[in-house]
C-alpha cells in the first residue's frame, strides 16, 4: 500500500549513493514508512519477512551487490551468558549464508556498548559486600546474627524514609 509519496531522496554518504522510492506503510501503522530501494541492486532470489508490511518480500540491496548491515549488540556491564553467544552465532550464520550462498558483499557492523558507571557500581557493590561479609562472619562460629539484623533494620529504615519523602 503506497502512502503519499515523499520527495525522492538520493543520499550520498560513506557507503555510496543510495536512493529510495515512494514510501510503503501498513494501514493504521504507528511505524514510519518503509522505503524500498528505487534503483534495486542484485536480486538473487532471497526473500525475507518484512515485519513492517507483514509480507514476504524480495531482498534487494540498495546499492548493487553490497549489503550494509548494522546490529545493536550487548550492553556489557556483567558476565556474559548464552543469550549473548546465541545472538552472535545466529547473525554470523545469516551473514555467511548471504555471502557464501547468495554471493552478497556484506559489510557487517555490530555495536558493543560499555557502561562505565554500571561497571564501576557493580565492582563497588562487590567490594562492599566482600568487606561486610568478612566483618560479619564470626570466624568458626558462623554469622554474627545481631550485626546482620541491625544492618537489615538500618536498610529498612532508610528505605522507609525515602518512600515517605
């Protein structure tokens, strides 16, 4: 479904000349219009699901055989886990299929964000917990229950004060 056509937009940037055809938008969609390439690149039979229009469409790069691919990566502030590995593995497999099977020239960029404040806070919390545990653990007899109870009461009082304010 073609919406009202925006002005033709040729773009020249680091990646070369890219231009878009009139906008395509799903009826009643809150998303911005999708603009397929006006001068299609190499059509090699690859079809993908366009989640904006809700249909299967031919995959055609905006510029010849070159595919420009940007993916948001993880925000790193804690230990990595299998969810991170799954994302990297899946995207790497898709990239290899596009390059090796379909013959596209893929420029793949993934962003990895490090959040210094969160890393510093997590390290500080770990340090403070270790220091507190070494103080509270009463050698061979275990935990100094009175000190743990007093610390918990202080924390609850402080939280109640913040909630009341």
